[in-house]
């Protein structure tokens, strides 16, 4: 059974930090690129960060560049999102996503974790 389980969300003051984790099971994690998305109330889901299978390359949305860092530990089948200098506009549900193209696209989603940035 495929599972992606996010954790680490919560309430934090502006300027604070959080580290999200996404634990994967049931599929070949190391063969999947991993992504973090977020969705704020009333807005579409947006891509936040991407990391390749080996972790050698990462990409970020302009809104989080320089503040967020995506990383992965293939031995633990876990992807992380370190979020620093958080702003109220970072408030959203954060989802992890695994994606692989092997003739057809394979993609898996977690259930999301709430991040609220407020004083």
C-alpha cells in the first residue's frame, strides 16, 4: 500500500522556522522525483519545491527561494522541507508528491499538513 505521510506542520510566528517531513512507503522512493506543493484557502495548489531522485538538483518557486530548502534521505524514504523566515503568506496546507515517468506517469500524494504563520 502506497503511503506518503507529512508531518511537522503547525502554528509559527512570522520570521520563525518549521521543518516538514514526508515519510514514504509502498513504492520505490529513490526512483521518484519528490515535490512539495501548497494550497492556501481559496487559491489553487502551487508547486513550492522539487528535488531529483538523487538529490543532486533542486528547484524552488520564486516566492520561497532563499528561505526554503528541500532535501531527501533515500535510506529513510523521507523528503524534507526546511522553511525559514516564514511569512503570513506562507500559510497553507503543504502536500508532498512523488512522481516518476516510466512510459506512463506515476504520481502519489500525501494527505497534507497545515502550516499557519501568524502572530
